[in-house]
C-alpha cells in the first residue's frame, strides 16, 4: 500500500462497485465545490488492473475521481492497494456502509473550532459548499443549553421546527424546562413538550402593514429567523401586544370610505353586520369594506353588500292624483281629453306596428343599430336582474346610458367613441355570471369568451378559494403546477397557496368557455329562425289574422300577447262587444300595471 500521483483520466471504473445508483446533482455540485476549494481530502483507493493490463482500477472514490476531472485537476493523490480476489467488492461494501455523515452538533462544534482558528463564516461556507445562512443556522446551536446539546449529540435530535424554538429561547428558560423534562438515562427526550414549553407567539414582519414610524413608536424590534427559507422575509417579533396595537392603529388611519373595523369570529373570520352578504368578486361603488386582523395578526380586507332599504310613504305622503293620505278625496268633473284612452291605445298599436315594420325593412346603419339597442334597454318595459349591484335595474338606470347618445333636440347625436362607452356600460349592467336571479346564463359566458375575459380573472390560488376544492381537484391543480401533493389536504392546499403567491392560478371550471350541453340547447333555438323570418315578412301574421278571423283558439292569442306585450291590438280583439274584458285580459292588465 502506497500513495502516488496519477492523472484521474487514466483510471478505470470498477464494475463491481457497491454504489450503483447515481448520485443526485446537488450532491455532485457540493463535492465539486469542496474539491475546488480545498482539494481531495481523502485520496481514492485504486488497484492494478488484472489480466496483464498496465492501468489502474478504482476501488473506492469514483465520485471523487469524476469531480476531480470536472474541476480540471491534472493530477490527484491516490492510495494504491493490492488487487483483491473479489475485485474489491467486499472492501467497497464495508467502506460505504461504514460512512456516516456528521450530526448537526458535531458540525456546529467543528464550525466553532474553525471560527476559533480565524476562519470566517464566508470562507467556511465556500470550503464546505454550504450557504452562509446554513453556517449561521448551525451556529445558533450555541444558544442551546449544553445539557441539551449532549443529548442531541447522542443522535436524539429534535426536528427543525422544535430546534428553532429551543434556540430562540433564553438559556435560563431552557434550563428550567430541561430540569422538568430531562429524560432518564438511555431514553429519548420529549422534544415536542420541551419546544411547546419554550414556544412564544411570533408576529412576522412580512404580515405587518405598518411602517417604520409605527414600529418605532410601539418599540418593536425585528429578529431574523435563520431557520426559515433564505428567499423569504423571516423577521419576527414576540412582542405580540405591541404588534397588534400597531396594526390596529394602521387600520384606523387607512380605513376607506364606507369602511369599518370588524370583530373576528371564533373561526378567525370577519363578523359582518346582520343581513350583509359578502362580495367575493370586484366590489361595486355602493359596497362596504370591513378590515380585521386574522389569527396571524395580518390585516385582511373583505367587501360586503347591504340590502337596499324599502321606502314606505309616511304620514302626509302624496298618493295618486296629488292628494295626501290625510286629505278627503273630492270628486270633480274632469274635462274630456282631446284623445280618449281607446284612441291612445289605437295610437300605441299603430306606432308599434310601424316601428316593427321599419326595424324589419328600413335601411339602418350599423352604428345606429347599436345605438337603438342601447335605447331599447332604457324602455319602461325593461327590468334586468343585474349582477353589477345585485339588484333589479330598470329604465332609470339604463336611461343614463341612453342619454349619452341624444342631442338637445332629442334626436340621436353621437360619435363612435361615445357609442362604444354607452354600449359597454349597458352590457356591464346587463351581463352577469353570478349565481341567483341575476345570472344571464350561457350568453354571458359566450360574451366573456368572445372578448377574452379569461385574461382578466384574478389569481384564485388563495386560501379562501382553495378551501372550496376537493382533494381530487387540489391534486389535479398540483399536477398542472408541478407541485407535489402532500399526504394531508391542508398541507397540499398550503403548498399551492405558497406556490401561487407570486404566480397566477385560474381553476379550469372558472373559464368562460360555455358548457357544451347548454350551448347545444341555445343552438337548437336556431331551428325556428325560418319561422321568425316568415313572421317578419308578414306570412305568419297574415295566417294568424286569418286564423283569428275563422275563430282560432283563444290560447294562441294569449300566447301572442305574452310574447309581445306591446301588441295591444291582439289583446283588444279578445274583448267582447259589450266592453267587459275576459279573464285573460284582466290578468294581463293587472300584471302590466
């Protein structure tokens, strides 16, 4: 057995080596960095090639040899031994089994020894190919009670969370807890109970909304948690009372209009006023804002909507005819109008027929058609269960959009920009995907897909939304995001929230693409296009008049009246000659009124 220098490229791999599995890239990078920094500490073991060859075969140190070549070393020291009968298989097995990495306590003691020899943390990190943060983390063991360190050196180690809790506690506190929780000889320590006894509530700087001015005013000092990941702000304070006080003052100073500071329920959620409904989408102008502190002391904001108050006429209110509720109604002779009610009905019927005829046959420019569509929604016969304000919009709401398109003389007067704004505003008030009465159905999803509304969906990778997903849906989201699922659902959810904190997640079920079944039902309505065209051209109308003249079914006439409330002439034709309306017309008149 002797040491010699050889070119690592001239050595041959041993086919009988015990470690056949490939090492991970991180381990190779660590070894390469160490070799570049301090060289090969333990020389590889080689033996002469059997069968008359003049080369050498590696018995132990295949990775060291490969990394020496990667580091560009021309020569390395090796330990030459005699060739074994089994080609070195047993020696390779023993060497790999006997190897054991240093435990954290030994690593810390070794680092402290290097520090005493004037090594800096940065130099140690380069030599060991470790982050400087890891070196500082190991040095935190200096804050651990020596008696606990002796227990850890025996291989009885707490987990990282428990270790960081113990290291953050004062030595006097550790001594008292260890005195009560010290294990008997040969037994393991109950690190869970020890950590619980030493744990303190932490409030993190990353969750703080207040700035340095309030931090200084409340005497808050940040402490860096070196056990936390290096790419996040891990500063914290255990002065919980001061932290919460600063957060409360920040909320008071930054409370928006119509905003309140809400109390918190036992589940850590905001306690909203009675009859308030929470708004999960984009709040509207009339919505309210509630700010509160969650269980982690973080300022959270929710929006809610209050129902509209129904105004009832009070005492002395004006009732029909201009009289008050307290006045006696006095019958006075009324002057006959120029046109009777029946004449007004006839005018309405004639105007409607002429309007429909012109809409069907008259030449109309595209921009005028769009403007007329906006005007149509301002009609007195239009009511929309809107999703914009979770209420019913009528002509007063839509009249605002129509007024933009009119001149002082009441005629259409607009430019294309004004028309676009009015049309978009009207569509915002009408189209809705909210569940409930305001849902526009499949047409809103078709419209959203047509204008690319998918790109405006917010990040749904939040705790609030992911709580609504099943395990299968969460795991499917993990697969799409390349996030490995965890054994527990809450851990999987937390991993997704962390992954999408800086990213953007939209659940496939939230996309605007319409449901195929609903789309098929809508397209089925196209089968009656020819029939409607026939009605427009007058064919069906003529047939209907002939049918009614011949004594057609009354039910058919009622259907026409319901489908077209403006068609007063059809409804009037159902009135007997003696002037008494039939049952259908009475019901229709009540509903219309």
